[in-house]
C-alpha cells in the first residue's frame, strides 16, 4: 500500500510542461552569450529559503539553492546535493549521503550540519518561518516549536560532515519530495549570522549551493543570476546569465515579450488569452496544482459569522468567472483540495470528497437564506466590506466580478483595495482584513499540502482560524488539528478517512471561499530549450539553453 501511494504521487508530478531539450550549437562558440530573461512579476518578499512562502521567491531559490533531492524533468525526486540515501524498513529513518564535491559558491564544502542548521532554523519560533509546520513530520520538531521539548530532541543528526540522519514521526511517502522544497534547502550559519534579516539579498555576503548565484539584486527592478562555478554539476549548466525582471503589470510584460525583450512569461493577461490561443504558437496552458480562493477573517465582523461566510460563498457564479473573466481553462472550485490528487486507493480526492453543497453557478436562494440567518435579510443593514488583493489586472478583474455578483444577488456593497505584493502579504498574515484574495499551490502531490495549511499552528493560516486555549475559541479548529496530526502517523484508508473528515470541517466552517482551480497560461520563446516547469509551478533552468 505504501509503495502504491508513493507511485500515485510520482505519476501525478510527472504531468510536467517541459521543453524538449536541445543540443548547444557548437558553431556559435562561447562568444554567443546565453542570456535568459524571465519575468518574475513583483519583487519577492524574500529569497531566504527558510523564510520564503511564495512562488516568486521559490523560483529564485530553486535556481540558486539545492536540497538533498531535486525534482527531475519527469517530476520525480532524484539525488541532488545528496548522492544517495537509505530508508529504514519501517519507513521512518532516512540517511542521506552528501556528495563529496558538493560546494558552496565560495568554495567551502556543503556539510550535513548546513542542512541540520537550516532545518532547525526553520523550526526556531524566534525566526517565525511561515513554513515551520512543513517540518513537523520530523520527530520532536513540533514539540520544540511549541516550547514543549528542547532543541536536542529534534531528530535531525549530522552523523559526520557528509551524513545526515533524520527520524520521522511516522512513515511519510512524500518525504523525499519534501526535501526538494525550499524550506528544506541548506543555508550556512556563519553567513546568516552576519545579517539575519537580509543576508540572502546581500550579494556581498550571500552564498548558495545550486546551479546559479545572485550577482545583482536591484529592488523592484531585477535579480541577475550567474553560474555557480563551484556547483557540483556545473558542466551541465549552459546559461551564462538569468535576468529575473520584475514587471508587475501583465500587459506591459506581454508587450515586452512580444517585442523580444523577455523570453519567458509565467503569467499572461487574462484578456489576451483568447487572442494568444489563436495567434501565438509559444502560448500554452500548463497544468498547475493549486486553488484560487478568498480568505474570510473569522475574527472580524461580520465575517466572524459562518452564516455570512456561507451567504457570500453560495452567491458567486464560478462558472461565469472562469468562462468570462479568467478564460484560462480553469475549473470552478467546489472544495479546497483541487482535482488531480489521489487517496490510497487511487480515487480522486476531490471527486470522493464531494462539493459540500457548493454549486458551480450561484445558488441565490441558499445565499439569501444564510444572509437572513445572519440578520441581514435582503442585505439590509449589512456593513460595508472591503476585499483586498495584491496589485494585478487579473486579481482586479476577479474582484470586480465578485463585487458585482454580491451586489446583484445579495444586495450588499463591498469595496476593493489593492496593495503591493510585499505589503499585501504582511496585511493578510497579521489579519488586518475582512476578505482577502489568496492562492495556494501544492508543495508536493498529496492532499495534505492543502489541508495542513489550516492547522492552528500553521504560519500560513491567515484566516486566523486558530484554536486558542485562553478564549476557548474555534473548537472546530482544535478537532481539525487532531485529525491532521493523527493522519501523519496513519496509513491507507484510515489516513484517507481522517483527511476527508478534516476537509469537511474546513468547508462546514467556510473559512475559505474556493473560486477556481488553477491552470498555468505561460509563454516561452521557441529558442529557449531544456527548461523545466512542474505541476507545482516551479521553474528550473539548470539544464536550459538559449539558442537565438
């Protein structure tokens, strides 16, 4: 059963959009500098592996750092900085052997202690890593983070400079995939100590162990990468430079692409998709494992009332949104976990879990019923709400459509407010909102990557739905925590049942309003080959070439 479950995850991740390799044209010689220009969009909030929680920062990190394992072009975790590993018979102890020639960009050897330091740094409450919960699979990790056990109890051990031993709470079939994720990537303690809050952006001190290094960091402008001359696999790195442009406006970015100033777009303006599908052969819609949704702040009126949350959720027409607004082949979302993930019996999780009464079109009668239960029959007396979203033409278009639906179907008014990306992330994280745009992209191919987001100890639970012992609030979240924790030490159908029940609690509470399941409209020039983009939206250019 364990092997079957793991293979299902691997098969899902193999649905990649990968360019068809290509050999370097020897006739061009070394004088033909290979420069790739990629539009990242907004400036990443951080490029620190343990502090990052966003896709944009993750793309930079994935090309400058390397975990013990790395996802290959087929979407399978293969040896990265670790050349080999062993797993105990019971599936709980992993022993990784780091390559002898693995080095940091300054020439120092990569050691097991660098991984041990990085992982324990992510668990340090003082560091406040939003993804700390991603390491709770490790024995003693959650207890340390919660102050219930000393750091020494965390089962991460540097046996010697090149051997790392990790003991898990229970068998975790996707643990190798987790080690490819940026939170699990190594950092050097001596470097972080020089500038704990900004070392990763400071090119005078930053070091990395992946195929590229950051050579220039120009805030709100661009990030420039050069090859890491000390990377263990440098012989296969073809690019001479990567320029991550930070063009926030998608229309401006598309113009730059069409003018030949940008080689790769990871996002495309929604209004241009129909035209591009007909006119541009470099446009494609890639698979993308993620959910686009709105968060309700359950601590603020009136969204602290579940009846209000349900009224707003049932009142929107998801089918109209994806067909008339987003136009990128998205699927209307009727649950939080997206389609394409499977349980231990090979059943699609979304199909088995059901739709929780959410229709793809607006259920106006049901929406009005819940609004009346909340004391706002026909919208009378309903306070004015604000939807916040990060600056983007696409997010604005969705917000405007939903604003109109709520006005028409419920008779209520909402205001819209956009914020720059870094500011928006902070606003949402501290709970200074009533309704906020959000999107969650899977970190690995398992329903857990969508469900453990909403535990009370998750650093990404921006809905503020968190069990508190002092005020005895959100007992439903306490039960949710228990289900997620039990599932981590369970297997097979027992684990499935726990995860299905957890999502039902989440949706009964309507902490989020699912809107649609992502697809990835992208554009890549035909002369760019060897690039890799997986279903999780992670781009890798360690094998890419630019052959103009």
